[in-house]
C-alpha cells in the first residue's frame, strides 16, 4: 500500500496511522475500509486480490468519495461499493476453487456480457483472462445445469513450427495446441472429475475443424485463439450455434499466425458483426493483464514498436 500510493503507514494495536498527501491518504483509508468489510463478510483475501484492489483504488477519482470527517455523510457501506461490487461479481466453479473474481473493470464487463448475451467476442492481448474467465463461466453454467455440455475449440495453426515435424499420430500432433484449454480446465476443477466429464463427452476439447457439420444445442462453446481462424472457418463456427447455447470467442489480433495473405476470421468478423445488437464485443488492453507485471511492459513495448514501424512505412 505504501509503495503503490506513496504514503507511510504504521500500526499501533488495532489502529492504522496513515501519513502522506491528502488524496493518497484518502485512497489508503478507502482501501482499508473496503477490504475490512469484504473480509468481515467471510471472503479470504489473497495477495493477488490486494494487488488488484490497490490498482483499482489508485485509478479511482476521489471527487465524490464520502468524507470520514463528516459522520452524517459517511457510513461503512458508502465507502465500499466499488471493490465490494467487484468481489460480489464472482464466478462459482468446482470444489478446487470456491469462485473466481474479476481483476479489472474490463474483466467485470466481460463476465456481465457473457451472462447477458449468447455470443460474446473478447479481443485483447495475452494474459488478460479472456479464455480463463470464459472457462469459469462455462463450468459454472454446467454445474448450475444451464447447459448440458461444454465444448472447447481451437484452430490448430502452427506458430513457427510445422505439425508434421512433431512426433506421433494426428491426435498427438494436435494435442499441444489444445493444452492451454486443458490447463485452464484443470485449474478450476479436480483433475479426476474433469477427465470423467471428458470421457463422458460432457466436456469436449477439440480442434476447430471437428466442428464442421454439427449443430450445437444446450452447450457452452468457447473458441480460443480465434485470430488464427480463416474467414471460412469463422463463418462455419458462427453458424454452429444451436438452441439454449452460448459461445465466447477469444483472440489477440496482434498475434496472427496465419500464412501471409490469409485474412483472419476474427478481424473480418469484427467488421461484419459489429452492428448486430445481440453480439457483444469486449476489448481488453495491457492494463487488464493479470500475469507477471513484466508482461504489461512487454506488451506496451511491442505496441510502441509496431506503431513506430507502421509510421515509418507511411
């Protein structure tokens, strides 16, 4: 808290003393008040929660923040709506984790969009939680019997290494491309339980090509790495959606691995579908990255480099 807000804090007994600029002290006071209330309601706070909360507090405009020095206007609940609202936007999943919480305003909008719309398209850089949160929503929908199965799909496109060079049969060659989906699934659900559901066909993880010719009813379908779909593949996928189904499409349009000259199905779909009111687009930025803080800096550096290269060409 001292490092992020630029203040000094000390503890004496049950009291916390804050020293620094008035604006920063108010933010620190708000942080402590809100987290005290969240913790009092039985929420177990993790280091990642604290990092997120401090970031949210730091970005807050304090002009309308209640003043603790005016008791008639200040109540504990009046200090805590923002963070409390975030932590109440949790996604219950299987027993391995009680629930998953959004770590940014965009992540919260993304979750709300998935709850409200049958087709949501999340676009943004790696590490922003696009696939992870979609997976959490899919598991929650399955556990609450909103859908009867989950289908996870990815295009099997080489990122600098040809499939033919990999050992094994077709299934073994394709499996590494689907590994991130397995990783997210196993992070939210006990491994044995996940494998049981996969064996029963309740959870299906497959290359996008396996979707052709199917109509997917009563399903939660996730298409990951959609920037690597061709125009034809994207159209094929979009027309698979059946009754009582949801789909979430995720991708990073700055990391397209298609052969030169091939149009990305995600880029094209963004232009074609933008005026359909029941399709919701959610855009992430480097500010939403929830991985190591260096990832944010790397994404910024690459964006700056790409912009300067584009300006040079012009």
